[in-house]
C-alpha cells in the first residue's frame, strides 16, 4: 500500500514537472535560416522557382549577400540597388526576414590596394549603408514603391564577412582597423534608423581568439550580437565553439548579447581533390546537419543562440571551392537539383518547431 502510494505520488510529481515545461521549448520559426549568395544574388540571376522552394523549406529567415561593388562599381555618384532589390523583394514575398551581409570594397573606395578585401574608406562605406537603410529600412522607398508586398523592413545588419581572414580583410592583424570600420558603419546605419542593430561579422577558425582581439581593440560597443562561423569536423564541436565565444563575452562584460551562427555547413566533397578538413559525403552532410541543429536547439536558451543559418541554399558544383557542394540545392550540369541535406533541413526544422 505504501509502495503504491509512493508510486502514485512520484507519477503526480512527474506530471506536474512535465506540465511546467513551457511550450516555448520549440524553436521560433525565424530561428532557422539559410544563406543566399552566388547564383541567388548575382545581378540578373535567373533563379527560377528557387525562392518559392526556399519559402516552402521551413526556413524563417535568409542571410543575403549585398556585394558593394555590384552597387557602386565606378564611384560614389550613383548607387544601383537593382540586384539587392530583387533579393529583398523575393524574400518578402515568401514571408522571410532578411539579414543583409554587406561586404566587398569597390576599387575606388579601398585603402589597401584595389581588391575587394581592402578596408574601405569610411565615408564611402557610410554613404552606401545609408542608401541601403533608406531603401530597405522602416521608411524604405522599396516598400512605398511596392505596396503589393507586405513590408519586411530590415532593422538588423551584418557588416562584412570573416575579417580575421586575409581573403576578406587585407590588413592583418585585423582588429583595430576593422573595429574602426564597424564603429563608423553602426553610426551611419543608426543615423538613418535609430533602432538599427549590427551583428558582428561572422568569425571562423579560432573564432574565440578573433573575438578576443575585437574586444581588446575596443569593439564591445560597436555591435549588438556576436556572429560565428563554426566550421569544424564534428557537430559537437560547433557547440564547443559557441561556449568558447561565450567565455570571451563573459570576460569582457557581454553576457547579455546573443550569438548568431551566420554560417554552418559541411561541403559534400569527400573523395574529390577539394579539401577543407571538414568535408564529407552527401549522406554525411545530411547527417551532420540534423545533429548540429538538434544540438544547437538544445543549447539555444542556455547559450543565447538567437539564429542559425545553413550555408547555403543554392550553389554551383564547379570551380576550386568546396563550398560549391554545400548547397541544399545545387546546380549540376546546368540543372538545379536537391541534395539529400534539403530533406534533412526540412524535416529537422519541422521537428524543432514542434518542440
């Protein structure tokens, strides 16, 4: 009798505990996103039904490359935003939010040589960023010109990409010059939209030491969220890299800021000459995608992981870069095909939103 009563009490307690688990344990729809670049964002790109497919994938957000040299190739006198207009409008039509990643310096705006990795002249960058906010921000002219599209104003911006790599930021060590640029960028964005927020450029490789150098250069007040590109062999190491970044954030008094994973991928180039150190097969890509998303979702609240973007939606299986084999959708022999990882992305995202 006593044993039965104890068992009944335990069952009752466990039921109460289960009921206390909040429904918000499921990830919000905009937690999971995907990158759009290359074939999706090039000027005049013919993307067919890719935006419709993306909208049906369960992604709630896109990280979209806005390549500055496309908009102002010849000088500051004019800005051509037709390529980025197409991206922002296509996303809005599918109900997707947009995190623009602004990168690349036009030859006329550089301070170190003429390549697109040159740190830009700050006044030139400020002019371009202000034009972007006036076009896509809360009072953006794009929304006025297209009343048939539900407004999805851009309020959060990512300025630059992987500046701890020389391929993206020609002046190394990067931190001091990059932080100067980031301060100027944030001021320019907020001059037009006082509520604009800046996500730190995504940091790959030894991301925690790169983040430390940003803090040491006085960058704490230049951004509103930390961004990581945790490219690594094992999904479990992705979470480890977030923890290492969190340790640096705590050390510099930034515990409250969120972490965004703005690129996550495993290129499916196993068996080819294209090596990354974390390449895998198509089946392995799908498996690691599932595992990584589940691990990150489990740690979402504890590590304040605000958003996760898979790299990338559409890639071309060609050229020397392994990332041509990273897309959920691929261009192969002139045709667009789905990788096995697309099904994994759709099903895992659906399961995580259910909680």
